[in-house]
C-alpha cells in the first residue's frame, strides 16, 4: 500500500538556504531515509545526505525530523499520519556543509582532548582482571554509535555557541565517566572533567538520554555519577581535610 506524502526538506549550504516542498511516494514499511533516497532518484539528484549502514549502527544519518533529533534510517514513516507534513532539517548545533550534511568535527576535537585509558604501571595486556559488574558498566557506554544526537540536542551548546570551547558535551563527558569508573584506570579525571571539559555546565535535563538511539542512560549512569564524584572531591569536608593533611606530610 502506498500514498503520497508531503515533505519539507532543508536545502542550502553555509551561506544560507531554506525549506523546499516535495510530494513523494511512500511505501509500506519504509523509513525516512528511503524517502530521501527517492527524492534523490526522482526529483533532486544533488540533495546531500550523509548515510552508510542504513541499520542504525553507523550513526551517519543524523538529522532533525519535525524538530526532533533522530536517525533517518530508524524513523519509520508509519509514525506519521498520511496527511502530516514531514520536515527534515540538518542538525542545528553544527555548521551546515550542504543540505542535510553538517560539519561534526567539533566532536573529533573534543575526543582528542580526553587522555586515553591509563592502566597501572607494569600491568601488561592479558593481565587485566575485572569484576563482571565493572565490565557491564563499561559495555553500556560502549554501545555509543557516535551519531552525535545527544551533542546536538544539548542546550548548553545548541543555544550557546560560545560554550563549545569549554564544554565537551554529553557524549564525551560519558567517555570521561566511563574511564573514571574503570577499575584499571589510574588517572584521576575528576579535576579535568570540571575545569577543562565543562561538567558543571550540565544541568541534567536528560534531553541527551531521550534522543539516544541506543537507549544509553547517559544522564543517570554517567553524568550524575560523575558529578557526584567531583562533588565528593571538591566539597566533602572530610576529603578536603584529608587532602590538606596528606599534602602537609608530603611537604
């Protein structure tokens, strides 16, 4: 069973652009990416869209559909009424290259700023030993497909371009939390999380968790625990007194 759907797709580049209206055929079982491909094949061959696997695992086809950050390949047309206008726009937080393709290099820059996994000195690969609970904790965070929908929807940088220099975003704060919670990582990542990566900017609205296609509990399992660890280090009076005592002994 097929029908004609009304689509509004953003066309343009870094210099500007706007929404263009299309009427396009939709078949049963299709996703939004199928419709974008049909538009490329039948009405606008130069429409730019980034995609790869079409299976919700590469994170390439991130965009905004009716204002909500989603993966084009995982958004079924059946969720929209047949007479509903479906609007597809590029991710708002990142600069537009052309049409639905954005420049997400901000995320690669932030990834490089995070020190790598730091095992204890002298511990060789193959000698790592971890409890199953610790393995499972890391496994949840490693489901991330780096679609950057969480980065896109985070209002700290979505609404405030000036914060990008000082804020790593939920995806990379989650990476810091993953390493901080790793039982074999000996680096203390708490000071940098607050001072260099902007953990304090996050006010745990959970918008990042809501758009995650892998259903990772970014806020509850990564950001809040990391905030608690930073608070313990910075504001717990017992910890503060202990640091003063040990510092004096060292001197």
